[in-house]
C-alpha cells in the first residue's frame, strides 16, 4: 500500500523535498499546499506534476487528500499553527528546522504529536551525510580515542538578495543561529555522541550585511565528556569564497573535515612516536617529522538530496517499527535549546549551563 504525502511549501527547500519524494519507492506525492499561486504554477510545470492538486487552504487539503504523512517545508513562523491542524487528524509530520523560533511553541508541537500518537521528525538531514556517518563511527568505535578539543569554522557570503535563496531569514532574529548554526550544533551532538553541557556565545552584524539581525556567531561549547569546541559561523563574509573546517584533536590523532558534505581526513598519534620523532629531529627534515593527513574514503553525496532521502527512509522505518526515530521532535529540543542558549548568552554576556536552561524553559526530565 502506497503512503500518501502532502507537502506544505514549494520554495527552495520544498523543491528539494519534492524531488526526494518522487525518488522514494512506495510513497506518492498526493498534494501540495502553497499560498503563492504563481510559485505553485511554476513549480508544478517545472516538476511535470500538473496532475497533482495544489491547495491554498491546509484544512481543505487534509480533508481531500487524507495523507499519511505531511512534510512541512515552510518558514518556522507558520509551523505551530500548521502542526496544530495536522495533528488533529493524527497524521505523521516531518518538519523543517527550526521547529519554531521559541521554546514554548516547540514544546507545544512535541506535546501535540504525543497526544495524537503521531511521529514528529525534524529535518536535521546533515546527520545522514556519508561523511557525518563516518565521522560518528570513528569517534564512537574508539578509533580516534577521546576527543579533547575542536575548532569548527563555517564562513559564507550568503547574500540574502539572491533569487535562489529563501527570503524570510532577512527579517529573522539571529538568522545565522536559527537557520544555519542549528544544523552545525546538531552535527556536533550527533557526531560526538555527546551532549553540550554549557555555552558562551557572542553574535554581531557587519555593516554590509544583507540581514537585519546578527549573521555572525562565535561560541565556546563545553561537552559533558570534557570536549571543548570553538565555533565560528557567519553568513556575511567580505570574500565570496566559502570556507569550512572542522578539526577535532583526540588521544589517537586528529580528525579533520574540510567540506561540509565531504572530505574527511585523519592523522595518527602515539606518545612513543612523538618522542622518537622529537629525538630524531636533528636528522629528519622538518617537513617530514609529522604524520601526513590521510584521506578517509567516503562515498560522495548529492547534497540536500541524498541526505534528505536517508532521513526520509529512517523516518519511514521508524513508523514501521524497525528503528527508533533519531531526529525526533524531542531530540530536536536539545539542539534548539543549545541554539536558543546561544541567543541568551549573546544578550547577557554570560555562560549558560544547559541543565539550568532546560529546567527554566520547562523541558520535562523524561525528554532529556
């Protein structure tokens, strides 16, 4: 029996989701909801899906389509009201991140899903990149040893005026944190298989930025198992060349990722080797004293498609009882919590302890 999908939103991310649904066997796109009729007509023609109904009103779409799954690819300001309507019908939801921009609204959505006995997934698809899966394995299986410290750099000139980019982040509070860094923080939690214990954060806005609020973030994270991570992320560089680097120093060497979607390397380290090299330094060329970076084979991904496809596959397997849902609404409350704690730290200039932050925001202990 085919699973019927209703998708809300047909913009940039909606186009990616529609392609994934078309490629996934056993499910069918049964309808769209889009308030921009010109966009809807253009996209349906582009996707050759003129036979699929498109609605302006969500209530009407839910009644006529009777979907098994709703994919929400709309701006976060609409998520709460949309989820309220969908969960009234007991329908499963995959929602784009962030779930909402406030903790109270996100908690309400999670409670609505529980009350409806429906699955709620959040689109943290970067977890399902091959490079992320390999990174996590090398950390969790002990190959790299214990992580001690890390530097995560993400720099991009994301000009908000570009036609191919979503426009709603322009007016958002903390657009970098809530739209981009939230992915990075989720990757940290997932790849290290560890939770963030405390955070210090500062944000700011360069004068040439195309965003109304701060597109630059600098943060220091303390993890429960002792790892310290320095994070710098920006959507407003003065050079239109993207840069990514994620270096983690561990007891057995260094793990280095050079691209967000690929390029993973490592070095080996043992104290005995270091001592031998140091003693022999007088007879070894300085450039050859150190272990070279070794590339770790990782199958390439089509970014935003392959990872989203695997997220959808994992979600459907969870619905069918084959696994626990990793990217659940409950789990997202931790990633969102770290993101909102960064907002608070930036405003107050103080270190935020996550346990205290969760309690003050009413997160039930069972969810943590």
